[in-house]
């Protein structure tokens, strides 16, 4: 549907059939692709677009009401890190733009970005020659519903990291979905530019992210759960009032962002921010061999467990080829992970700390430190925030 078309550029069609039916599968998918604008009447198209508008409106309302703010914070941290460019632009449709989506807008988008040079046909469990034969038979020379006009408005901008702060004051005292009250929390996310997935430091950053780990304070433990990661040992285990501390790593073709999300009572926001800045400073410090080996083993374990699923293999093939024009096999990735040394982690973290921070804050922000103070803490040796003095309390 058109709703799915706008979700993500590297769209993958997934279909599970016996090998002898692969030819009819490709043909069926091609007909569905064609029918989005050729074999559907204008009345049905208008109804479908109106239903999609309603679905987008509902998703935006749900995003603002849900107790888990992670999707919204991810949007905000990118907006702060890449102000008004590329991945810093809104990923979620602004409410005022929902009514502007029509058939022409959709076809313009598809005409500019759904071109053969930006597509990958991936297959798992099928002979390569047979898949190529089916692609030539059903896709070569096909005319899409949006026409064959040359793309003219393709944005090829390169991400420009700026750093900065995005704040959203909001009452978080009534986000509980049930009768049990949910504690009022303030959410902070601090990020620094890492690297793209094409650079050599991508693997060290992936290991660093796994070494930081983290999660929720009420998360159940168990083997491989990450209870020995730094954010558990140094943050959640030592500060009972923190509800969450989790590390994330977002990597793109021309940039990357490593960030840590934490949440706590609004009265302890300043202390929470200082704990995070200290952890960032410690990333460039001494790396224990045991914790490094544990992080590498956990990363390889997650990689291999995910690749036991055929849908994940299928998506991995498509994404890697689309992004890098080639695919690294699991044993190649594991060899790169094993080769990461403590000095690689320190070098990558030291380079990251030279950049301006990106900060996203959501909730009661009355005690949030100034952006300049957070930047000064990340530039210091110990990660402490500058002391502030008040004449009146």
C-alpha cells in the first residue's frame, strides 16, 4: 500500500513460497507494484489516501501519548545533532502536512527515489540464476505507475553534524495506560557524532555500544542480558533513583551518532546529566580486557542468533548490498569484531569526545543544566558539570 511505500526507501518485499513458485511470486509482486496507480479507480485511490491520512494522524497521536518516549527522543536527538539537514529533518510527518499528501505527491516521491539504481532484488533459498531470469522476465523494461520521467528533485546532501539542544516541556505525570500510576519522569538523551558504517571505526563503535549496554532498572536479568555492562554496573546498580540508562548507536552512510538515554525524577535531572557526562568521559579511559571480551562475545552472539532467521538473512543481504554494493559474510564480521583492541575503543571514544554534544530533553526541565555546562563537562577530565551558585532557593 502507499502507506508502506513511504515507510522506508530500501523497501523489501517478503514472500515465502516453494522454489518452484518463485516465477509466479515475482510476477504477482510486480502486478501489485503496478496496481498502485494503474488498475485502481480514482475514487478508490482517494479513499485509500484518506484512510492513510487517518492512520498517520492516529500514529502521531499515539506517539505523543505512549509512556515509552524512545521514538520521540530518537527524533529529537537527530534534530539536535543535525540541525535542519539530512537525518536531522523530521522522520515523522508533521501534523500540518498530512492534508497535503495526495496522489501527485506520492508519485513525485516514487519517481525521484524508486529508480533501478536505488533498488535491490534480494532472495534467500533460491538459485541466483533463476532469480536473475525471473527479474529479467518480469521487471526489465517495465513501466511503473508513476511514469518513466527522469528524476529531477533527488536530494544528495551530505549530513552535516552541528550539535545542539532540543527541549520539549511536557507533563509526564499522566502517561499511565492503566489504573496503576506511572512515576513522573524526565528523559534526557546525550549524543556525540561517531562514524558512518563505511569507516573502519564502525566495528569498534559497535563494540563500545555493546560495552555500554544498559536498559531499564526493572529489566529481568539472565545470561546475555547485559547485566555486566557499564550502564548497569556504574549507573543503575549505584543509583536506585534512575529508571533507565541505555546506549544506542545509529550509523548511516555519511555519519553516525552514539547516544545514551536516561530517565529519572525531575528533581534529580542535574545529577543524572552529570552521571551521563562522566560515563562519556570514561569511554576514553581504561578498558578492562574482561569487559571488552564480554562485549565482543555478546555482539557476535547477537549477530549469529539473528542470522539464524531466514527473514533476517534476507533483509541483511538487501540492506548491505544497497548500502555498500557488497555483503560481508558472518564469519568476516566476527573476525573484525575479534580484532578490536582496547586502544581502538579509546581512540574512537577520544575522537568522538572532541565534537559538540547533541542533547534531547523531554518532561519537566526546570533543573536541566544549560547546554554550555553540558559541553564543558564533556570537555573536562572528570565529566563534572560546572558548579552553580544561587542567592535564593
